[in-house]
C-alpha cells in the first residue's frame, strides 16, 4: 500500500467516524415531559396566544389613557389672495374698502380631560375582563397543546413498540425459512415447505416497511408540534411497556370530576361577566358627561412679507363642557335591549354546554375503566399466547406439530402483543383527554407555564 493510499484510507476513516459522531450528537433523547416543555415554548400557536394577551394589555392601557389629559399642538398659516371687500352706506353714499391682512399666523396648545364619564370608566372594566378572556384562551391553547403532544408521543411509542413486535415475528419467519432451505438442500424437506416459509417472509416485509413509515410519521408530527426542525433525530427515553408501571397511579385528585377548571366553562363564565358589563355600559349612555379643556394660542396678522414684522399675541381660555343625553330616536334603549338578549342567549348556551361536558366526562371515565380491564385481559392473553407459542415451537422441533400449526401460534402471539400495546395506548390517550377536559394543569404538567403575569 502506497503512502497516498494510506492517507486516503485514513482520511475516509476519519470522516466516517466524524459523521457517525455527528449523527449521534444530533439524536436527542426526549421524555414526554421534555416534549411538552419544548412545545409550550416553541410552538407558534402558543406564541400567538401569548402575543394576544399582550395585545389586550396594551388595549387596556389605551383605554385607560383616555382618563388622562390629552395635549395637542396645532398651527396654521393663512395667506389672503384677495382681501374681503366691505360696503357701507355713509352719509347717503356707498363706500367700499378692503378689510383684513395678507398674513394670519396661529398656533398653540389644546389640553382636554374628562372629569365625569361613566361609559369610559365601565369600558376600562370591560378591558380588564377582556384580558381575563385572553388569558383563559392562552391557557386553553396550552391545555390543547399538551394533549396533542401527549397523543403524538404515545402514538410514537406505539409505533415503535409495534415495529419491534413485527420485527420479532419477521426474524422468526426468516429463521424458519432458512431452516427449511437448509433441510431442502439436505433432502429432508419438500420444496413446498421452502416456498411456504419464503412467502411468509415476503408477506411480513410490507408490514415491517409500514411500521417504519409509521414511526417516521409519528416522529414528524411530534417535531411539528415542538416547532423542531425535521433534520433533528429524536428517540424516546422509555418504551410503551414501561409506561404501564405508572398507569395505575392515575387519580382524579381532590377536585374529582368538577368542571370548574374546564377551559370552555371558564371562558363562558368570563363571557357572562363581559356581557353583564356590556349591558351596564349601554345603560351608562344616559349618564351626562363633563369635560374640561384649556387652550393657549398665539396669533399674528400682517400685510406684505409673511416672515417679517410678525408680532405674536397670546390668548388663552379654559372651559367646561357638559353633555346631557336627551333623545336619539330610542337608539340607546334598543342598544340595551340587544345587550340583554345576548346575555340571555349566553345563559341558555352555557347550560347546554355544561350538560354536554358532564356527559363527556362520564363517557371518558367509562372508557378509562373499560381500558383498565382491557389491559389486564390483554396482559393475560400475552402470557397465554407466549406460552402456547413456546409449546408449539418445541412440538414443531420434535415433529409433533406442522409448520401451519406453528405459524398460527406465532400469529396469535403477535396479535396478542399488538392488542396489549394498543390497550396501553388507549388508556394513556383517554387519561390525557380527561385531564384536558377537566383542565387539570398539574396533571398535564403546565402549571409553571401559565401566562397570568
């Protein structure tokens, strides 16, 4: 081997190890809690919800600013093209003369401040309620995001676990095919047995490919929720079977099935308050308002050049303005009636929504109870199918069972394992859905991400 060849070999080896190290470094091991944390800090939907809260805070400040004096500066210049002609009858004779000046300058400051304005005061209270509504909307976005991340994470774990089961079944089929091929070469097996085992391997290859695709799709969905680049490789820190250890510690907590933390009910409660305030706001339109204003101006008038010999004379005024609503074609009365109808509509809708949510809670609890029993049944089925498969394998080895019997036992074992994994997944998803429905922030792990600041 020449020195140049040795150099190229060493360089390729270095690049290979560097690429492998980079791949390993790019692979992130993520727990479900870490996925939730990343999603709550990076997902655009959450960022938009937080920005909406900030927008409502600024909107309230805008309304509150109306309570303070407003100061404006204004200036104007007027140039006369043709002075006004005035005609007067003096001593029986009509005389005409020009009146005015060529240039008129005027500038000054104007300050105004509301003293009594009930509608404005109530509008500020409404702004506070709107901020509460935005906060609850942001909270609801977090609840939904955590639920979506949970379900995506569980789907990812299910896809990986299912792929492992299919892979194990594929490896067994591959081993059997290899055994029959060797037996055929030795003359102890028929060509039909070789073809049958080869077909079994080929039938499992699409399932294995589909399982790999499902893993990539689930991982991609999880990355989208976390706002993560697709080029980053991720892997879970636990398996779906490991999740069973913590499942039976699930508890509804002290609040039980109360809907007091349900984001829909809390939003309706805030809307109830908002509509009651809106009714009061419409009624306040009948209350007189009082405002004060102050003006400080400087004027100058001259003829000829507009920028020479200008003498500015100040003048100022202070005033109070009282506005008493009298009649506007029953517009204010009809506005109050509309607001009252909106409030009554909300009451009816709130009762209907609460009834529907309580039914959903009952159904969720029934599903969780059913899935607990399903897990126990599936777990027992896995043990029995594994034992039956082991017995059939030994029987096949001594010639007491056919390959068809062995294959049936293997398929039953695979089906039992997949059903068991599906039962675990269904339970985890149902508990996440119920926690979201009840608005259980601590159970979902988002209490430290609240936007109430």
